[in-house]
C-alpha cells in the first residue's frame, strides 16, 4: 500500500524545536517531490515547504522561512522538517504530501504540533 | 500569491439531491503550454487528512465515485456532487498548484438537510 507516515510531533514551549519525519512505504520516495502542509485547528490547509525529488531545490512559505528546514534521506526513504524558534501560531497538524505530475495525490495522516508554555 | 475563494461557506442538501460548490482564483490557473488547469478538489472529514477527489480541474482520482465531477477553466471552477450521499458530509477545498505557494480555498462545509 502506498502511504506516508509522519512522526515527531508533540508539545513544545515557544522558542523550542522539533524535527518531524515523513516515512514513505509502497513507493520509492526519491522519485517524487514532497510538500509539507499544516492545518491549524478549525482552519484550512496551509502549504509551508517543498523539496524536490533529489533534494537540490527547496521552497518555504514566508511564515516559516528562516525557521524551518526541509531535507531528505533517500536511503531511509524519508523526508524531514526541522522546526526551530517555534511560535504559538505554529500549532497545527502537519502533513507530508506526495506530488505526482504536479498534482498532490498521497497525504499522510498527520502529526500534531502544539506550541504552548 | 493566488487567492482562492470558495462559495458558499456551507450548504445543506437533501439526500439524493445535487450539491454545487464554486471556486474562484484571483488569477488564471490555466497553463497555456499544455492547456491544463492546475486546480484540484479535496474532501476532508473530521480527524482525517484531505483526500484528493479531482485534479486538472476535471479528472477524477482513481476510486472516487462518479457522482463527483469538476468543471471550469481559467479562474472559475465548480465541484458538483450529483446525488448527495450520507458519506459525502465533509468540508471540501479547492487548491491551485499553478504557482508557489500553492493555495487553498477557505473550505465549504456540506451537510444533510
């Protein structure tokens, strides 16, 4: 079965850090570009980051630029999102999403990040 | 950034009746070189991730029931559920993937009347 599984979420204090992981199964991750999308409680999805299939190109939303870093380890069939200087407004469910010929076809179930003191 | 605006914010439809959701983009998402509209529709139920229903504005994803259809081009798009079923109660989002950042509409909540 083709799937993405996120992990690494949790409760963190403002200013803290978390590293999210996105593990792929049922397909070879390095054939695909991956996006990170978050969804705050009661809100719509918000795109936050992109990494190309070979990891040479990355993009970030203005809301996270300079604080978040996306990377990938194809040997582990995984993508990572390092989140630093976390703020209360970063509280959300974080999803990794596979891009397939431009459209996005596979979403993970998400991992919850709560930033609170 | 391209702004996606959906209407209505919510609608209540009787079982078996048609539900229509509109989506407008602040600029065209039609790519002239391939004549494709970079527009997708998703369904999201509580506690679940968004599920892809439609891509390229009108192509149904594998496994999606035939009662779901997408139409439109350029800046105006429509998702139609031809005969609403109980399992279709959800929030529906449109998304443009024409340019970075990809952006989503605010969502339309579909309920049973």
